[in-house]
């Protein structure tokens, strides 16, 4: 399984705690993990008692540390589209869910992980969070739901994140509007439940309608942006071997003694 589920009782209905289980210490994702996660989450959301989803990682190391770079480096022009669409499809499930989704962030939230967080309705974090869009450093552009970032943090901040590929901490992420709340680690779950209870106080039908309406507010430019991103990602693999060379360089540099 790629998802672990737990029900938390709210004042009205329940919150679905959905823990995405990726690979290795930083909770990395690939096509298989995300396709299974989407199937499992879609099935779980059929429960009519669910009023909110709390999406998180499996431990304090990472929400999602990004795509598995071994997989990324092995893609080619034939496999790149399926890989990148698996990220978009999981994000689309979150955005199109009839209930609000809160990203509960701990540790690393990078690349595909930050795109998944951006696709959630609300993002909260503890002080351990490190965010970034480092794709250019491994030979590919930031695509698909990275297109949500300008609406969250503005074009200037987005350009800096995706062009520098640097990492920012929780306080800066909060200051630029990437996350709505930052709190101590011990208080994060309580904050998530407070927000979930606020959401559950609203009418289920009205919340579903509000989410559909927000999609309409965004969708005119978003659909074209997603498709342009898929094409840009695939073209990176058609154009040459930068993804392979830069992922290899990443692993070579990470093995050097500091």
C-alpha cells in the first residue's frame, strides 16, 4: 500500500488522516507509488462521513522529499510522460476532492512533494519543514502543479524558487505565503484538528460547491499550463541526456566527504 489511513473524530463527522508512504528515508515518490496512492485515496474518499483530509508523510523526516532521482534519471522520451502525469493525476485528485484537503508538513517537502502540497487547500507546518523546487539541479524543469505556485506566492518568489533550486525553511515559507501556519512540532496535530473542525462546521454541500468554484476560478489558465508543463518535461528527455547526467552528478556530489 502507498497510503495509510486513520479516522479522527471531529465535532461533526470525521477527518481522514492519509499518510503517503514513499520510498527511502525522505519518502520519495515514483509513478507506481503515486498511481497506487491515488487509487487508495479515491476509494477511501467514498466514505460519506469524511469532512476533511489531513494529508501527511509517515514520519517527521519528510512530507514528501520529491521524486525518486534514480527513477528520474532512468526515464526517456517514451516513459517521461507517464511519470509526470502520475504526479499531476495525484494532485488533480486532491484539487477535485469534494472535501477540503490540509497538507500537514514535517521535514522535507521538495519538488513533487511541494507540488502535491500546493494542490492541497491549506498547508500547515512545524518548524522542521524545508521546502524547495530543485528540479533544475537534476536536469529537468519544474512542471505540472508547480503552475499553482504563482497564485500562492507570486511570480517573483516562484521564479526564484524554480530557477535557483535552493531550499527555504518553515519561517520563510510562512512569510511568503507558501504555508498558512507554522507551529511547534508538538502542536501540529492539534492545529490540524482545529482547522478540520472549523471546516466540518460548514455545510458539506456548500464546501463541495466552494471547491468546484475555486477550480473554475483557476482552470482557464491552469489546464494549458499543466499541458505545457508535461510537454516541457518530455522534451527535456527528447533533447538530450541532461536528466541522466545531472542526477548522476547529484549522487556523486552527495557521496563526497564534507
